[in-house]
C-alpha cells in the first residue's frame, strides 16, 4: 500500500467523489477509512469509531461477516463470472432466486430479476412496468408518479422520479411524464398539517387528483420508499402506503416499492411493505442483499405480473433489458450467505430494539439542544435529526452546522452522516446496546460543540 502521506496528499487529486463538488473534496479532505471490524471503522490515523452509517445503509451485518466473505472467496475459485443472458445460467443464481422467492413470499413476490445495485433495480422496475402494460395492450400507460423528497438512485429514470432538486436540476431535461405528489412529511408540508393521519389523507387526495389530471390510462406505475431514507427518514402514517396501494389498484397503476434501504430488516420488519401490510407489484432491492460486500441487487416481481409476462405468446414479453453483471455468481453466492446469516441472526429483533433505544436517546437530546428541530424514525435503525436555526420558525440552520456536529461526533466516537440540514443514522443491524450508547454520547458531544 502507498504510504499515509501519499494517500492524504492525493485523496481528491485524481478522483471525483460522488455527491459533492470536486472542489469541496479538495478543500475539505474526506476521512480515509482503511479498516473495519464488527460495527467499527478505523481511519488512516488509527482513530476507531462506531459506524452509525452502516457503510451507506448497506452493511447490515457489520464488517466481520465471515460467512459472506468465505462465500465470495469460494465462488471466486469455483466460477468467478458467467453471464445469465439468454441461453446460459449459473448454479448460484438459480439457488438464490429460490431463496428470495421464499423470503419474499409474504409480500406476494415470486420472481427475481438481478441487477448490479439500487439504481439498476429502480431502472429495471420502471422499464418492466411499462412493458407489462404494453403486453396487456395498454401501450398508453407510460408515465410515472412518485413522492417529493423520495430518492430512487441516479440513472435517468430514477433521477426523473426522484423528489429532490439536488439530484435533478443539473441533469435536466429528465424523462418526460414523471409527476410528483407531496410527501407525508409532517414537519414540513404544503398543507401546513402536523397530524400524520390527516396529512396522509391529504397526500392521498393529491395523488387521486394528479391521477385524474393526468388520466389513469396514461400512468404505468407509482414508485415509493416505504420509509423515505435519503430524503431525511420520513415515515408515513401507517394508513399512507395501504392508501396508495388501494388507489393504484383502482386505477390499474402498478405499485413499485423501492426497498433498496428497507428490505432485509432495517425497519424492524423484514420488508417495508410488510411493515405497512402492502403487496407491491415490484420491489427494488440492493445494498444489504450482500451486506455491501459485492455490488448486487434484485427486483422482486409479483405473481400477477409474472403471469402476464410468462403467459404472453405475442413476443411482446421478450425482455430487452439486463446488465452484464445481472446474476453475477459471486454476488449471488454473497447474497445466499448473507440471507442465511440475516435469518439466523434474526436481525429484525435487534434492529427494532436498538432502534427504540436510539429513538428515546435522540429525543432526550432534542430536549437538551434547541438546534434540534425534529427527530424522525421510530421504526428500526433508520433515524434522522433535522437541525434548525430557530425552532418556532423552523428556519434552516447555518450551512456549516450539521458538518460541525458530525466532526465533533466523529472525534467523540461515532461516524454519522450529514444530508442537507439532517444528521442521518443507519447503523449495522448487529449494533450492540453499548454501540448505541456510544452513538448517543457522540451526538451529545456533537451538539454540545455548536
Ligand atoms: C431508496 C433507494 N433507491 C435507490 C438507491 C440507489 O442505489 P445505488 O446507489 O446502489 O444505485 C438508493 C441509494 O441510496 C436508495 O436509497
């Protein structure tokens, strides 16, 4: 390995970091992580902290998940790659599809289409949704509806259904025919409604209104995250997603659940759709499917959708979509081991318990620090703290403040993530009680430093 000075000096010289300006990485040197074990990461200076970010919402089983590491190593020896495009397959991907079918059976999802990550999974679901309608002779159903504040990755389709200008403006014009409705975000919304149940109804009315305006027969699908992650951990009222499902069914619109973050236990339920009692037509997964150790994803497909594709004899169901790394055998082997370990450890239980611990602790911090305007979470290990300059006015905090909290929290023992005015927590689901206390005391130090 190059020495420490070389790495620090060249960190942003020859590489552009995602999600920031190249000049920002040059002036604010990113933390260089060089090692990790369990729930902890270690930087180039030897400073070790609890990873309150869980990689990027993906290292659910922590950094020492030996069965996944061994499965990857063994698969590299046995078959490091083979395509599953028409005419060939591989043993591991067949086995994985069967396992996923069993895992997602309670969600009514019985087929898998494999991808290389979350954005690919979103793109796949959007495309297959349009194709579904074409197979059925409704070729006018091409539009997509989604939520403001939603995040669906960075491909052009995903960016078009994204609900945050930061991921859209620089890349416009995006896909035509994508329309957004207000998110059920009770801290800020255009209805000035703070009651979550009433707000859910208002957002559902906005959805019905938009469908009537666009014409139901022009809309292919509605896509949403069961709990909005990157948008600041926005948890809809329990009536919201079932309400969306009912409206979609009534209007012949497919429902895509983007569970790139929420699948495999993060919310304290095995899937976000199951948390809300919803059966989507497609579910996008990635991230924790391999514990972040291999770039991989899967779109799970409902039986009713599968029947339309599989029953077609016109040729319209030929899938003209797929990735070189769809069904990668090393990714499939990683996912098989990861799924087995996820179930063996029953991570949903710990996610719920540690999530409750963090929820209580962060709400205590809210009583202590007026810079905390809103605390969001309450379902497993995805939480957010929204900073404000003034609680009554809910005015935006000074731009540097979330970063100051993050830096002080890091020095005090925990990595947390900044997204706009929010501090976001998405630690591994194997977090211990002591780890959660460390995150809370680090955040306390972070806010005390303001
Ligand atoms: C809900 C959701 N969808 C899609 C994506 C995109 O996934 P990827 O970054 O793996 O392409 C993300 C990434 O954070 C996500 O949170």
